C-alpha cells in the first residue's frame, strides 16, 4: 500500500520522517547532504564533530588530487631510444616528430606513438605469373624495407604495409609479363630483381607511404612440373657454359702476358740482328773500299790472298781428315779435329790415360808424316800450277 493512499494512517513521509510544522513538502537538501557526509565519515572511521568531519574530507581530497597528478605525470613523460622516433598528436592532430631522449607530452591532451625507424622489415610475396612467351612461372620474393618518414607512414595512408603488398604484386606481374621464362630461370635474374625494385619504388612514390625499399631478394623461380626436368637441364647447361667461359678467361689471363713477353723478346732479337747485320755489311763495304786501291795495284796477289783467307775461314768450321795417297797401299786415316780437341777422362781407370797417351803419340807421328807428304804434294801442285 502506498504511503499516501486514502485510509492509510501512516503520518510519515517517504523517507521515514514525520513532517514538521504540518509541512507536507520534501525534506531539506542540506540535511540529505549532511547525512551522506556522516555515512562517508563512518566508513573512514570518522564520528566526531563537524569540524573533524571537514578536516577528514580535506585530507582525502588532497590525497586523491596528488595521486591523480602523479599518475598524469607518469603518463606524460616518455623516453625515445636512439633507433626510434616519436610522433606527437594534440587533440588528434599531428604536432611534431621527436628524436631520441626524454620528452614530455601532457596526458589527455597529447598522444604519442613510438616506432623503430632503423629496423629492417620484410614482406614476403609469391605467386604464379604469366610470362611474355605465355608460360607460367612460380616466383617468390622478399622485399626488405624500413620506415623513412614516420609522419608519412602514420598519416598519409591508412595501412602502409598493405600498400606495399599491392605494389609488390603489381610490380611482379609487370616485370614477369615483359620477360620470357628463359630469362627468369637462367641468365637475367639480376635484371629482373633490379626491375622489380625500381617498379615498386615507382608505384609507391605518389602515395608517399614513408617506406624506403632497402633490398629485394629474388628466390629461385620454378617452372611448371611438366617441363621442370627440361629447364633443369637448361640451367645446368648454362652453368657449364659460364664455368667454361671462366676457365677460358683464366687461361687467357695466364697466356696473354707470356705471349706478349715472347713477342717483345722476338722483336728485340730481330732489332738486334738487324743492327748486327747492318753494321757487318757497313764494315764489309768499308773493308772492300780499303782493299780497292791494293787490288788495283796488284790484282793477282790480292785475289789469292782473299781466296786463302776465305778458305781459312771455311776450313776453320769444318771437320778435317788427312789421307796419305802415297802410302804404298796402306790407307792412313788421321782425324785432325779429334786430335785438336783434348779427350775428356772421368778417372775411372788408369788404362784409359795410357791408351790415350799411346794414341796421341801415334797420331802425332802420323800427322808429321802426313804433313810432310802434304807439303811435298802442295809444293808440287803449286809448281805445276805455275
């Protein structure tokens, strides 16, 4: 039953108090606040006079304020490391970019984000692409990048990594679509890698994502399974070709200096021989010019002298053998060249020395006899010639 229904003899108000002075209105607001303060003081152990109640409330309020200020300061002071950068926003708008050190950003007013700008991040990508010669190649790459402009990275695009992934896929299709399968699998991998890197930078430049591509790693491409064996053979042949080319270059590097040295030596020898022959010819001409007056005065004597000198030079370089034609049927053989050159002995046996001495004595006797015979014949022939 409601407190104010007819027939209810309850003379209390809804708060359980009797109305004072016959006033049926609501209770005083001051009294309600005082009762609430008493209850709070009772919870915290207060129960004294109103003066004690006021001092207790002041202490609690001061403690709460100090705690709030300390918490606010803790959340407002931050440290940025050497490899990091911090972006500060004030009420959601970009304010500044901070470098390494201690910084202060009022909490609830400023908001900061810290990112490592020197860390190298990787984005892997792979897929099956159609080449220029209408073959399918499965290719995998890894894009390495880092944050270059933190402000652009956070505010220019909603998701810089997603933009990089889409640019990478587009660059792969563009580069592989303009290359043949043989280029991708064999000898133009470096050109394809550089082409993909340049294409990614070209696509991402207008968006200003704040990312810097540091490198692009190209993993070995694979041909379709049906022709994989044939392409493996082609790759092996290409490697053998490069090996042979390198060996040929190495051999060339070794042989070319030797050949150049030999050629230079031959040229120097040819120049020396030319100079020698030329000087000898000049000398012969000068000698004949000096002999010309003598030849004019005594041509016969000069002619014989030249003949004898020439024969002397000829016989000096030939082997000479003296044979006695008038020995009465006995043929005397005398090797003059072997008698002139001494016989070398090794000291193995004393008999060799004795045999050599005996042979030298016999040869000397034969030589003297032959010389007398030759002299007599020569004089006879010379007299006959006269």
